[in-house]
């Protein structure tokens, strides 16, 4: 049972990690409220699952473009200063959502445009945050710190959507967006209190060459490539969140509060798995096998979710899926941070963010399109089964993931040493 103990040592021993973690906890909760409010607003305006799914398309394009540039920027400038700028601009985006909600019937194009800008800003902000974490904690605490960051995200997936559904139902969309605006104040204060995070002494590359260097490094690491591929498989085929508004109204016959539960459910399982992961992830050597098993479990749980008509059972299955996804995410991120030297962490974190954030957006489009053609249940069940099939194909095509063995003593700047049995 000691392997399941929660390891909070990064929060206890590092003041700066504690600041970053607490500020991000508040601001990400606000952003999760907005993540429920925007698709709800689009569905209420249009009644179309395809229009909700297209939110993913308008966000994935700037996400991909700005992730590549954002990673190079995060490796070339003071990451602390970069986070202050991106956080401030994200708060402005949320203010624009408030204005649209107060107006009552904003044009769909305006909602799409603000969502696209926010996605691009997030693609620049996230790599800077991820690449900063290894500089705030001792290397021995890095697996626990990664798990705590994922635990934070999963906790906000519980609180944000649940609170968001209640606020929307009782106070309206404008109030929900205002909470998001206020939450950015905590993030700004926390980042302002950590020390500057300037780039390392390595020779700076021109932007285009820096992007190419990052992509070239990823191509030379089959474990990293496999981690990206298997997560894209899970999110594109097995992420049904674009269908939650339609499922809440049609299959489960519930309103905004029930919709909030659907969005929050994956976070419940994810938070438990991520927080418990602080105790065991540093002891697991076959992290790749854990990723494969977790993605298979995710797909099966999503397929079963598509077959149920019970809200309670549906929430439980989504919680199970969220726990599996959290295990996969913690293991993949630990491998990525271990294999990547510091001067490339911004670019690799950007590529990781592009996959982690872009996959669900692409999944929104896939889920919405299939649902528009064959119905919501077919979309959810087929997506879960295709996720399971895809996990097997990735494991067969890139066997380095299955063979990966972590060496607790490897230095981050010697990534090749972390692979055994290749």
C-alpha cells in the first residue's frame, strides 16, 4: 500500500512550484467553466451537434500553428515573462465572452473567433508552464511534480464543469464567463512571485531552425512518437465531449446541472488516479505498458458509455475513463520530461500540448460529424472501439513504447540512456 501513498513533497519543499500550482489550480478551474459554457451557448443558439463539433476545428488550427512557434519562443525568452503576457491576453478573451453573453445572441462567427484566439494563446502559454516545472523541483521529485500537475488539471475538470453548470443554470452565461475572468488574477499573481526563468546558455537558433530541431529530436525518439500517436488515437476517436449537450438533452433528459456532471465525471476518476500516481509513478519502470493498457481501458469505458441510458451509470463510466486517461497522461509526460534535455523542453512541451489539446479538438469534429450522419450513440460506441483498435496498431508499429524501461538515475540531458532493450 505504500506505493499508493500520495507524494506531496514538491508542494512542501518548493515554494515556487507551490505558487505555480496554486495559481494554475484557480485559473484552470475558471477555464473549465468556460469550456462548458461555450459549447452550451453554441448548442443553445443553433441546436446543432455539428456546430458544437466545429468549435474543435476552429481551435485545432491555431493550436497546431501556435504550438510550434510557442515552443520555440518558450526556449528563447524568459518563460516567466511569457506566462504573464499570455495569461493577461487569455483574460481579455474571457472578457469578450462576457460581452457576447450580455448581448444575448452573439454571432456564431464571433464565438468561433474568440475560441480560436484563446486556443492559440493557450498553445503558447502551456509549453512555458510545462517547461518551467523541472526547474522548480529536484529531479528526484519530478515524477511526483508531473503527477501533481495532472492531478490539478483533473481536479479542475471536476470543480469547473460542475460549478459551471450550476452557475449557468442559476445566474446565466455572463456570470460563468465573469468567474473565468476573475480566476486569471490568481494565475498572474502566482507567476509574478516566482523567479525569472531565462533561457539557458545554449546558442540560440533562428525560429524556423529551432522548430526543425525540436521536430528532429522527436523523430529520433520512438517512445515519444508512440506516446503522441497513442494519445491522438484515444482523443480523436474516443473523446465524445462535443456530444455531451445533445446527450444530456436527448439520452439522459437532463439540463445544465446534468451537463455539468457529464463534463466533470472524467475529472473525478482522473484526479484520483493522478493524485495516487504521485506515490507510484516514480517506482514504475514499464511506463509504456501502463500507457497502452490505460488507453485500451479508456476506449472500452467510452464504448460502454455510449450504450447506457442511465445518467448515473454514464457518469461512473466517464469517471473510469478519466482515471485511465490520467494514468496514460502522467506516464507519457514523465517519459517526455525524462527523455528531453532542458534546452528542448519548451519545444517538446509545445508538441506535447499540441497533441494533448489538439487531439480532443479534432475529436470534437469527428464526434460531431459522425453523430450528424448516424446519431450520437453510434458516434460514441464506434469511437471507443476504434480507440482500442488504434492502441493495438500503435503498440505493434512502434514497439519501443512497450519495451520502454525507466532508469531512475538517468539525467535529463542524457535522454538516450533512459531506454533499455531497444
